[in-house]
């Protein structure tokens, strides 16, 4: 496997003092952190769409990326070259998982029959490459947003034929995901939302989205697909408002429609920021509700209001993300999928390696810092003490449900002098920094 990226050999761990730009400084796959190796903690995954398919096209300019298959013209030849290149890339980067949309791996045909035939052919090739390399499928998903047929949405389209067509596509990708041993299946509703309420039956659209997801659950049972179903929240882009706005909206939706036992969430860092939350907030909310399933590891730009899907390099953010993930007991069967693309100006194949390397080292560093932070219990002890009034006296009675307003009012009459303690934010930030410096 040295055909597509001959300029790069396998990227290895060389430690933090290495001068080699193509070596890991922190990611040492077999290094034990607690009772798991780094590889087991982090479960890195490559996103097929960005790494193999993105051309660097933007609203103002055409593609810039130079790729090894540029000279090929037949769509199926390109698809095969991409598949082989994907596995060469993952082997060289030591990435153990990948994720794909149906349209990333194979070109659409003239009709569903042709599209499915193309998919089957490439899926067979992927299966073979997976067997050769031991690389696994983290999740599959269906692209229900690029083609003009989805211009009004997929399962939330006002047109029932689009609902049916979308079902056919999800059914097929689910079958392929099952056949490839995929550990999860993702639903991201890029066009499941609206542009204006003036033309929108919001109630029917949300009911239909739920109907669609129930049908997916039923079909998975029918074919024996046991992977975890994940919903990926995003507040907007491409539509003005998306129903899976953020983790809180998804929790409400899943509970309203009786889907909360069958789904967890796939949290993308950049989507959290678009929703006006920190990445840690979204991870925390999902975790405390038992719904943290997987992560799309990337970052946005603080000055831009759109989804830039950059490789994650911010150590503060990766540390606090790993802190939540460790408290979650890990992500498996989910993982850390680099839903990230190189910048348009980083158009050379080698930039794909630099991008993933940056992200992998940033998360490995975050893991080390978060592990030590948790081991020290400095934050946990502080928080426990901060809420200790609920472990005794009136607080304990509140928690145990032993008092109501009447008893509380009586108690308050006798305890009107309230004593606070400092929140110590600056001290706590210094503690977090200390573990980041030391990792
Ligand atoms: C787009 C989403 C998408 C999902 C999978 O913003 O991140 O790529 O992860 O459809
Ligand atoms: Ca994503
Ligand atoms: Ca994104």
C-alpha cells in the first residue's frame, strides 16, 4: 500500500521532542492511560467525505485540491482509487476507523437500481480492504441533502415521494453498514428544517421525521442490524433552522416521540459553537442524560459564523472534551471522527496527513491532561464541597423529597442570614492549565 501517497511513510510516535513534522508527539497508540491504551480511548476515525472527496470548492472559487486520482475520468474508476487511497492513508496514519455517506463511496447512477449496483460494487471493495488492513467502520450514513431532490428536505419534505425515496436510500446504506460490520449509524438532518414558517407545517414535518426514525429502528430489528443509532445535532446550515438544533432539542424530540431508548447523539464540536454552546456543554448535557454516543472531532473559527470544519488543535477544548468522555466511561461503540477538512490553501495531499496528525496529537494530549486532572480529583472535590449543603440538613431533605414549600418557608424564617462561598473560577482555570502544561 504505497501507491497514492508515496511521499509519506507510516507516521509513528517519536515523542514530544521530535523534529520530524510527520511523527506523533503525543499519540502513542499502545501507551496505557489507566486501564486502556490510547488507541482504545480515542477510537480515531477518518471522514471519507472530507479526506477523499473534498475539492476545496467554496462559494467564491472552484476546487484547488491536487489528488492522486485527478487524471481519472470515469466515476467508478475514481471511486475505486479513492477507496484504495483511503486505506493507504489510514494505514499510514494509524487510524483504525472510518465513516462514510453513501454518495462518498460510489457515484449515483441514472436511477436507484444503478446507484445501488455502484454502491454494492464499492462496498465489496471496501470489505476486502477492511479485511486486509483490520480497519473498521465506525459509522455509515446517507446523504439526504446534496441532490436537488432534497431541496425541501428528506423525511420532512412536503412531498411524500421524497419521504419514500429517502427511506429507500437509508434502507440501502443501513444494509451496507451492517454488511461492513459498522458499529453505528448516523442521522444528520441537514435539510430537515425550514427556510420560512410561512410555507411550513412544522407539526407534520416533525411528526414525519419521527415516523421515519421509527421505521429505521423497525428495519434495523428486521435485518438484525445491532449498531447504535445516532442523531447529530446542528442548529442551521444549510437550512435556516434545523429541527435537531442542539443536544437539548434532540433530547426533547426523542422523548416526545418515544425514541430515546433507540438513539444517542453524535456531537460535533463546530455544531456546538454554531448553536451558541461550548463543545463541553453539549458533551456534558448528553453525558448526564446517558445519551453521549460519538463525537465529530473538529473545530470552528471563533470569528466566523459558519461551519468551517477545521482540524481540532485547541488543547483547552480537547482537554475538556476528553474530561467529559472519560467521565462517560469512553465513547465505544462510538469514537472520535475527524469531520474536518484541510483549508482551501492547503491543497497538497501531504496536508491531509498534517491535518490528521494535528488533530490526533491534540486529542492525545487532551486525553493525558484530562486523565491526570480527573485522577487528582481537584475539580470533583471542589464541586462536591460546593454542593455539600445538599448532603445534610435541609438540603438533604430537599433532595430526598421530604419537604415542600410549607416546611421550607418555616426553615427560611429561622435561617435568613445566608452565607456564600466563592466560586473560585480563576483558581479552577489555573488548575486546568496546570494539567495541560504538564501533559
Ligand atoms: C455536516 C455534518 C455531516 C454529518 C454526516 O455539517 O457534519 O457531515 O456529520 O452527514
Ligand atoms: Ca459531522
Ligand atoms: Ca460540520
